[in-house]
């Protein structure tokens, strides 16, 4: 679950570092939301959101906030997921 207690909109986008870099370079925040809807959640100030994602492999996965300027300010991360079958 994502909780935005701030005063600005945020989003969580799952993608490769290369994909996130590309979207951050040519994106103005929510403009391309439909293009990445399955792997993103947009969260307005004072709201909550969630992404339901089934990881199909073990590995490290990148994520970021692609609202204009947020990625550039360092709102990025990487998590390790272990998938058991």
C-alpha cells in the first residue's frame, strides 16, 4: 500500500532503470499514466494507492516516482524479490 501524507502528487512506477530513465527524461508526470497503468500507482495528496504485481522471477527491481522533477530529486529505489515456485 502506498500512502501519500504530503501536499504533492506522487506515483510509484515499476520498471527497468533504463525504462525509468527514459520516461523521466521525456515525461511531465502523469501525462503517460495510461501507458504504464499496470505497473504504476498514482497517489494524490492525502490519498492511498496500491499496485498488485506478481513477480515471475527472482531479482532486483527498480521503481521510481515519475512526477515531474521527483525522479531527478532522487525518488528512486530498488528492491530484491525472491520468487518461490
